[in-house]
C-alpha cells in the first residue's frame, strides 16, 4: 500500500494577481459603459429639477423668514403693494379678465414689427419686444418673414368678432379672450395661408422656438379638452422666458403649468447655469412672501406666482 502523501500543487501568485487584474478591468469597463449611457444627454435641453417641498405662507410670518431648504430670505408684503405683471394670468372660458390694460400701457406694434394693418394694432410693450426679437431671429435663420395679424382687442372688438358664437371653437366671448390682455398675438408668415401655417417650415419653427423669447403656443394640437379652444398654430401668448422654457420642456399648456405650481407649491428650474425659483402662493391676511428681487404675477385664480433668480 502506498502511504506517501500526495503533494498539493502550489498556486502561482503571478497567475492569481493577473486574474484579479483582468477581473478589475472588466468590472471597471462595465461601470464606465453604464455611466456613459446614463450621462448621454447631448443635444437635449438644459435639465429641469423640481423642488417637491412646497413653500407657502404660514401664520404670523415674520418680516424676514429664512427658508433653510433653499437658503433664501423671504419678506412678507401686502399684495396691494406688489406690482402685478399679469404675465401668467389665466384667461379662458372659465376665467375672465379682471381688467383690460390701461391704454397708456399699450404701444403700437408698427413699425417695431411688420403688421397686417397699422390701424389699431397695439400690444403690451414686453410682448412686442419678445415678438420683435423672435422675428429678428427668424430673419437671421432665413426662415421667412412673419407679421402680426392681431394684437390687443377691446371688449367691443371682441364682441364683434364673437358675434352669435357660431365660431366659438376659435373665438372666445368678450371678457374671456387673451387678446384683451395685450399679451396675446396672432402671427402669420408671408405667403403662407392661415390653415397652412401648422405644416409649413415657418409654423413649425415658431412652435419649436417661441419659448426662447418668452412666448408659448397657447392652443397646441391635442389640448382642446384643456384649453377649450381648437388648435391655433398662429396664436402666441407672452408669459416670460423661464416659464415658457419650463412649459416647453414639460409639454404643458398654461392651465397645466398653473395647476402644477399650485400642487407643488414651488419648483426650481436650472437653465444656463442659473437656478430659478418659482413659487405659487395664496395670500393670507392680504400678505404673501417674496424673495429679494422677485417678479410677481397674479394667476387670475386667486393665487400669485412669484419668480426669482437664486444664483
């Protein structure tokens, strides 16, 4: 009987180290590929983040309140002392305009932009500047020539256009039309018919780029059940650049944007290296809280939307 012990074969340390190195390299490659897949967002718009924690006024708000989560100072102010831009006021079949703008605020659209008629064509100056900037960009991009076919409408003119309501799919009754704010504008392209605009390169350029100038396509296709108005590829509304950007990114109409703000209470928007804070508040005892340098707009639903740049 052979009683000699069988010798155990010794493992080569070099082989073990080499195997570990190969395994480590393979694992690192997997993680690298995963990270590249996650971060591959080239060509996409700037990221948008939402701060789910709502910020709303509380009882006995001090004059200066430090919001720790965002590290900003809020100052209580009476709504009567705040300038309301009206940029985000919701005007539709359910929400009529509170007051038409003071005639002294409106300015002639001509000769700042091409118009279909120089008689009675007025706009809010901020909206007019946005339209002019957009027209200039279109001209530089060789998209074509645009002109304004309708701007501010008085109550009387809107009543005349509405008539017996037979065209109510496209025309709202007097007192419920955005055109009475001076912030809405109908835009047409030279040589393109009204109903041809949607499928033309000019109309598509407007729909895809208006947000860059603070304008939104107010009645997009497929949103009639929300807006109450049929698809109008020519109707644009000024809301402000950061709000238009957010709505474009999330494919929201104005009704949905205001509803989201009311639900969340606040959102933060990252754009071009800056953080923007947008708050939705309801006044308590006639007061709301404002960050320094904030711009406010009533939403025409009993609330106030506040926008401020944090950084």
